[in-house]
C-alpha cells in the first residue's frame, strides 16, 4: 500500500488516503509518484494536489496527517509549529526548540516533574525556556 496526502492551495493536508501499490505503477511495472497522482486527480478532480507520504516517515519527514503542512521548499511534511522560536528540522520534519531540553534528575522524575517549554521565558531570556513543572494530571 502507498499513502498520499491531498493538499489545499496553501499546502495544508486536508486528507490522507491509502492506495493500492498497483495505482503507482505503469504498464511496465515501473513505480512512480506521478502515476499515482495522475490516478488520484482522475478520481478526485484535476485541480486537486497530491504528495506521497510514508507511514514510517522514510520520505518527506513525518507522516502527513490532517492539519499538517507540506513545506515545498524542503520537500517535507510537518505538524503545525508549536512555538514561534522553534525551527523546522529539514531532516526529520520535526520542530526543534532553540535550546536543548534538560534531562530531569531521578529526584525530579520521582516527584513527577518534567521540563515543559515556556515561550515567554525564552523571550525574556533566550538562554532559558525549559521550565520544570508537575506532570499534567
């Protein structure tokens, strides 16, 4: 099976479909994304836009899901940006904080605490941003 994401005019994912692998092959059994896109356009309308996605993230970063965006400049899918200061990894399709998340100590874990991102703390002092908080209930 192959997976394809339908995109709106702003490259937002609006639908993800699983299609039989045979839809991706021509009469010579050569596999191509373009062949599948042609079949999807025939079935869903010539003005639709499709990109292949991989369930295991082996192509185009993360697996496309409704609400994700296709970033054509780097050819990856990614979820919405969680915070303005985070940047998109073009290798993984994941958003990364501008500073590394600290590891909680054993004591902090036993007290059910973890580090959560605080954008306002980062804006006030860009050497911080991760704040130790209680696990959400």
